[in-house]
């Protein structure tokens, strides 16, 4: 059972220089917890603890460390230590590491790797950044169709230690073309003389190396696979995407969408380790865009200055209209963006989304406008026309806001943009302008403003 080693206990072991006790405590701690502890240490302490780790555990901990800690360890490690780290890492973890490091450090890492490892890593580095090829691992278990179950199990025992996942085995021919898939459970439950060809599933769900990684991970999650085979253009099996890699992709994509929905440029570094100027640079661009867009609202208000003068009471309802419209639009856009992110909504569903949001907005708009009409009649006796104007403007505003909020993310997807940009800040800015135009046009039609 894994222990919970605390930072204080770890530092005490370092101060006592009790390396036996330190090594024992480290091996009893989960690699992910060790990575968190190392991240809290200063550089000399981190290096001392890392060097006390057994080789295989060191590789697991290293893959969980932030890029800046990985770079510090690489720069401090000897060539022999660096070679041991690289050879113990899964290929996809090594590729992720090299994509984050400066060119000079990458060169040293590749020089420390064995020629075959270096060739494999270089092959992976040539895949586009967000492709399936960039996240797959080449360490998988492959079998031949003419193997018996006994031969297959013996093969798995010989090669399984070098495979990232052995639960799902892939059947390939002499040219490494994928022919089928069989699970270790099916092999263990079958007789020793049964053939793999008779047990394997031939209708295999796959991903291509150049395919968008988000689509492949969605497929992995949809079918509850532990791994998804990746083939090249000739149908040859070149790697697999495991469920843990899929979870990493989902976390990265969710973080990126969250930042875009908050009107920020995505950042790959943790908040506390990102510089002030970097954070400001990521935020200021969208704030400038929204600020300039917000000037449209001021221009609309300027056009209806005469209406303010004729009936100042109209001004008091503007915040309520714009806030309600912005919130209504944000509700719709958030639901649609989420639905598109998890694959529930596709571009072909445009008409269904439009019709559903239209009906929802009519119900919500009717309820809100009725409540406001009654409130205004009670608050401002004798101002029936004003109450009707505000209620009508609110109904139309909610109707348009929810419809626009539901449609714009899909329009962004159609034009190959990220739907997440059509989130609360931008929707609110657009709806503010629409609600003011609607409000003053209705007021001009129903009230004596001349």
C-alpha cells in the first residue's frame, strides 16, 4: 500500500542523509505524489531526491513533472543518467518532453538516446502538433493470426514489459497491416490450442496518424476502449492511443476552451508559474477587441439621445435589459459549446438547435417579460405604455439573445474557428448592441418621444 510522504518528512530524510530510509520512503509513494513533492523542493534538493529513485520509478516521476522541472533535471544530469531516463520513458512521454524543451536541450536528450530510440522519437516529432500521431505510443502488443493461445500468451510474457498496455492485443500480418484485435481476457478464457484468428474481432475501430487528436479521443471514450489502434495511410499499425493519453488531451482541450470562453489566449503553463507580463499579454488582446466592440453600444446610445431627453425613465431599464440579454445568450452558447465539445451536437444539427433555442427563448422571454410588466405596473402606476415597452423589448431581447447564443458557436465551427470564442464575453457584447436597438425602436413606436 502506497504511503503519503509529506514534504516535511522528505526534507528531514534529506537533512539526515539517511539514503536507505529515503529510498524506502520514495518507493512506497505513488509517482504522481512524488512529482508534486519534487516540484515543491529547490533545485539541489530535487536533484538529490531524483537520484535516489530506482530507475523505473524515476522515469514515471519524471514524466509527471512540469516542463521547467524536467529541463532542470536534464541540465543537471550526467549523460549516463540522461540516457537511463530517456530509455525508460514511453515514447509518447519522451515526445511530449522534447516538444516543451529548448532546441539545445533537445539535442542533448536525443544524443543520449540509443539510435533506435532516437529514430522512433524523430519519427513521432514529425507529426503535426494536434494530430493523433503526436500523442500515440509505439509500445503495444502485437500478435499473429496463426498463433495458438498458448503461443500468444508466451509472446505477451516475453514482450509485455516493454508495452504500455497489454490488455488489448492487436493482430497484424507480415507487413504490419492491422487484421484484428483480441483482449487478454479472451485469450485467458480460451483453450491453449485455440487460434488467435478464431478469437480476434475483425471489425476494428481505428484512428489515422494525421487525424485530429480530439476526434480520436472522443472515439476512444465513446466505445469505452482502453486503447485505440493508430494506422498510417497504408493501413499499417504504427501505434496506439491509451486512455491515460486521452484523458490528458481532454484536460488540455477543456483548459483551452475554458480560457477562450473567458476571453483569454490559451496558456500551456500553470497559473502560478506564468509570468505577469505573459498573463497580461494573453488577456489584453481580447480585452481590446471587446472594448472596441463595446464602443458600438455607446454609439447606439448617442443615436437615441433625444429619447432620453423626452423620457429619462427609459434609461433606468437599460442595465436590466442588457444584463438579462447577455445572461440569456451566455446560457445558450455555453450549452451548445459544451454539446459540440463532447460530440452531442454536430453541424448537421444546426436547424434542430435553432428551432429548439427559438422555442426555449419564447417560453423564457414570455415568463420574464410578464414578471417585469407586472412589477412596472405596480412600481409606476399610470405608466402602462412604458411597462408594455420594457416588457416587449425584454421579450424580443431574450428571443434574439438565446437564438444568437445557440447559433453563433455553430457558425464559428462552420468557418473552422473554435466555438469557444463565441462564449459569454463576445455574446454579451453582441447582445448588448442588439438589445439597445430593439429597446429604442420599440420605445419610438409605442411612446410619445417626439
